[in-house]
C-alpha cells in the first residue's frame, strides 16, 4: 500500500567508515584506522544508487576525517544534489569532550566540508546521538558556530544516549538574538505513554518493517515528519566481522541482510527530502501562524 501523502519526511545517512562505529571504540583505536579496510566508497555508492533510482535527495552527516581522505566521494554526494551536514571530525562522542574541545572540533569539521564543496554546512548530528542531559551546552556551541539545525537528541532511555521526555518532533531548542537552532530528534513511537525508538539505524535493521511503517503513519496522523536515518555500512552484506560480546554483536550486525529491502520499501511508500529543507518548511509554517 502506498502511503505518499502531504507529509514529507527527512532522510539522512551518517557517512563514516565501518570501524568508526562506537561499538568498536574499545577495540580499534584511531591509530589503527589507517590499517583497516576502507569500505565507505562502495557502501556510499550503493546508497547513492538507490536514492537515484527513486529520485530522492537526502542529507549526509559527514565526518571531517572522512572528507579529508575521500574528497571525491564527498564532492560526488554534493554534486548529486544531496545535502551535506556535519557529523564531527573523528566520531568522538561529545560526552568525552569538554566545551572547548567540542568547539574546536565542530568548527574544524564544518570548515573542512565547506571548503571542500563550497556549500554552507547548516546541520549537525553528534556521533552516537551524544547530546544528552549532561552535554546540552553543545547546543549553544552549535549556535555560536552558525548551525541552523541539530539532529542529536533522542528522546528515549538508552545505555549510551538519550534525553527522556524531550520533544518527539522538530522544535526550536536554542534561540538568541533572533536566531534559532532547530532540533530534529531521533524517530520514535509513543505506546501507552512510553516513548520507544523506531525508523532508524539499528531500530530499522532489527525491528520488523511494520514497526517503522507504523511509527511513520502515527507521526503523519499528527501532521509531523519523521527523521529516518541509517549508516551506509548498514547495507553492506560483506561487512568485516569483529569479535564482540553477544548482545553488542546482535545489535551491530543484526538485520543487515534485509536492510536494503526495507529502505526500498520506505522510498516506495513515503515521501522524503533533505533534513534542512524540512526544517525550512517547518519554520515558514511557524512564522505564518
């Protein structure tokens, strides 16, 4: 059943190497990254091919580290009409940084992307959604660095991230001097008063497609767009295997085999656009009220 209606959802991908996922942080140090097999080009090409097939543009939250090493790939993404946004420099969680370190990193990463592609970088997503209750100072830093929107707050309980009770749909999270920073939170479903994750990353891979679809339709009934996100490595059937604890292994590798089918179904059933365009539309609608 095709559910293409008036609500346009945001579609985004976190562009990083497979070995930069947080689950590998204790096992693969940055000093070893140069020795690891790079698979980001093939992974990104698969995603770009699917998007081109459906005529959909998305947002790519890109690491500065990767942009320095794969400039042609990043330029190709921008040249295909997709939105470039910032994912930090080397996937360090904000919870491991002080304000000054984060400020330097985010300024550096934004500058790398802007100089590379000659476009304004307006969006940011923290590695592992690491704007939490204890790191909300990062929002002011983003505002100071000229960002227009953030997508780092997940309004759920999780062992690594989340701000339970935060708004579930896009809102202004910081404002000063007449300029606002918007927040586009991680996708969720409200069941019996409990906010549960849906429609992105491991939740897209591991949960049945019906869960993602139901979350999107529920948001649409409220007139709200959904933030659907993934990583290009989550479609890579040849993803290198690293020995992990059982639960971590299931979280990280589970569902990859069927994930391409899920993203195609989403693109077939729902409407999508880059996140920055969705935020602009929401801001225009708010100003008209």
